[in-house]
């Protein structure tokens, strides 16, 4: 009987240590699960599809049938083998994968558009590196058959104009089924996909082909909309398309002098806003911009490339939305655009992803608390109540 009591006393400290260790593991695991998984659900759950005109008076069935729910994001910049550190790759790709998959699960979009610069090193990657980048992209941005994914070429995918080759363009087109001047029509809504890198205007082979397709598509759309300057004779043999005014999707923004007029928490930093943009590098040239506006007279333009948000009006009536980068490597506060679109109207809403600084703050606070708990447990840190008790005992002794 006495031996049994002695064994229990000896085992008590070991049981306490194991219990404390188990609590620490649970604490660390809970922080990791929240910061690396649950936080994406908490943040994206707050995003809501915007209403379009008349949408509030439609039934749920009518709304789902007539309104196209689109997610638009840009500049994912999946790191390559040359400049991409493995830890940076692991972190950024996990963040984007969790954000994308969570958004698909919670928001259930009909279609997703990625506005170029999918890869960071597509402009110079070898065939083996390209195949690896594509494999990782497909894993991160996998989607169900109920959601369509449309990807547009950017300068980091096929190179700036002076780096762009037919081989790189064909390689991208083969993977993503993308061609400049391609029309996608969904629920009566016309989307025009533009290879803005090929809008150089110097008559290069890729540029000529791209512009010819855009001109032909412009003719079809104008005939379908029965524009006053298009006679029935000119349109007699033209395939009729939905009469909806098109939405342009491209990587480069149309020409603007700078981001000086851009506002919002995800616009360019103050020190960068007044830096003049370089034509054919930061934005399209004035000539190319005027061509696209003249050819298509779009009701909306969506672009990327600058990594910052901006909204401008062209010709005083045509809005262009520059979509910020989807990667935390380029921004502390990435986001994507949610669009509710009909053949005659649209409404856009921004959905912010978790701020990386806030995740870092949670980790720092959890780490500090963990250190305090460990020090208190091994009695290297005197608990406050014990310190106060000692002070009271000394006072009584005096």
C-alpha cells in the first residue's frame, strides 16, 4: 500500500509535463490551422456578390439564369526555377491555392478570368521548367466542371514585345486555349480576349495576326449591334452574335499618364502614383488604346499588370478597372473582383484576401504567449500571483 502511494507521487511530475506538452501541441496546432487554413474561410465568407439593376426584383431562379457570376484576378506570378526560392514558392503558392479554392467553394462562380502574368518566368523558361510551372498551376487553380477558367497572356508569360516569339505564344495558347481576338459569349455576354503584348503596332508577325483577328471580330460585333454606320449589305454574310456591347479583357491597361488619379487602399503607394507610365511597357500606347476603343466601343475594360487597383474613364464614359495582384509577393492586401454581369449591365465588388501583416501579427502574438507559458512552467518566470504572495509574506514578517 505504501509502495503504491510512493509510485504515484513519483509519476505525478511526469504526468504534468506530458499534459503541459499536449496543451502546447494543441495550442501550436490551433494557431497553424487558423492562420494557414481557416482564416481564408473567415475572410472570404464576408464577400458578397453585388446586385445588378433589377436583380433585387428577380427570383433566385431568374437571377441564376440571367446573371453571370464572374471572378476576375490578375498577376499570380508563379515563381520559376531561376529566381524563385523554394521557400518563397512554397509559401506564396500555398496562400494563392487556399484563397482560390476557398473562393470557389464559398462563392460558386460561373467563370474565372486571370488577366495575365500567370507565371513569373514564362518569358525565358525552358521546356522542362515550363512544364513544371504548368503542372503547379493546374494543381493550385483546379476547378470543377461547373466553373470555367479563362486565362489571358501577359508579358511574363510570353515576354515583352522584344522577347515575344511565335514559339512562346503558341506554347501559351496550347496550354490555355487562348488566342488574341477570341470571343467568349456566356449568357448573352460578349467577352473579347486581347493579347495586349502584341499591340505594339510595328507590324511584327504576331502583331499582324492579332490585329487582323481583332478587326474581324470588331466587324462581327458591330454588325450584330446594328451600328448606324454599318449597312445591311456590309453585314449580309456576317455571323450574327449577341447584341450585347463587349467587355475587353487584357493584361496591359489602356494608356494613362500615371496612377496619380487612382484611389483606394489597394491603389499604388503615394511615392509611386506620380511616376509617369512608359507606353508599350507600363501601359498600351495611345495609338493602340484608341484602336481598341474605336474597334469595340466596350462597356467595360478589365486589365492587370500594374499590381495596384485603379479605375479610370476613357472618352468620359468607358470604365477601365485595373485589377491588383493576387499574390502576397506583390501586395500585403491582395484581392480579386467579383462581377455580376448581364447582357446590358454589370456590377463589380472587390473581395480582399487576408492581410499578410495580420497573419504575421497573429504568429508573433502566439509565439510570445508560447514563450511566456514555457518559462512559467519551468519556473524561470515567476508567476504574478506568486510574486505578490512573496511580497505580502515579507511585509508580514517585518
